[in-house]
C-alpha cells in the first residue's frame, strides 16, 4: 500500500513500503520533513513530472568504511597527488554538477530545482555536506549527502575526470567521521569498492546507534 502524505509531519511505518521500496507520495521538502525521513530510513526520489515520492528499500546498499576496497591502480592515483580534497567548500557547485551529469540508462535527472533548493537549505543548517575533488584549481568530482548521527546518507556523485568520485569516497571512508555510508542504490562501481546489501532492520539499528 502506498500512503499519501498531507501537511502533518509524519510518515507511515517504513516496513510497509512496496516491494520496490516506494512508501509514500506527496508532502513537501521542508527541512523538518527531510530530517524526519532520513532519521527513519526514508528518502525522496522523483522527477519533475511526478509528485514527491518517498522510498524506504527493504534492503540497503551500504559501505562500511573498514570494508573499503582500494585497487592497486587507485592507490597509485592517490599517491600521485594529482587531486586535492575539501569538504563543504563548494556544496552548491557539487549539487549543480550532480544534477547535469549524464548517467547510463537514465533520461534527465531526479535532482529537480525543488530538490536542489531543499538540500542547499539542509546544507545551510549543517545537515547536508559535500566532498569536493579538485585538479589544478578546477572542481572535477565529488558528492553530497545528509548526515544522521554517524551515518552519511549519500545522495549523488559526479566525476568530470577518471577516478575523481572514487577519490572523494575513499577520502570520506578514511576521514573517521562516519561509521556507515548509505549508498541507497546499487551500482557495480560501488560494489567493487566494498559496498553490500544489508536488511532494513540492520540498517535502522545502525542509524539509531544500536548497531
């Protein structure tokens, strides 16, 4: 059953989500609603031609920093010093870049203008963060996401040159800031770096600091 949200600040029980993870429709992208969503393992994912759709997958694709896999060739890239890394230096630029990057099998973007405005507000209130990768002063890669305690809920990443987004992810894993990185959607790229599926129950325990 898919629930329709109204002006009340609440969500249905996440375990009631459809098989594909779709839980609810409607509501808004206010800071309070977004934070409530992430605190309950729910995130928005929709396009310009649809209402706001809220998802809570029955399995979560996550990366534990201590399970990170870095290839020999990637270690050479990191040692080369070709990239420099920053955090929260260019959040708006990162989300704009993520919104226009072409993705295999996708037409257009799910990062709508409303989504960009909402996450920029989350960043202004210190709930959303970005990691930037620079090469010779130019922004060449990075990602952004939402912090819930010691969990980083990744939203999107981009790369303008080879290995830039990988460099950003490796930096975050090695930063010691988070116990878990929620990757949300499975990709072979992230699986090759150690990400794996865990049940919702395990994810929620980690999200609430009980795991």
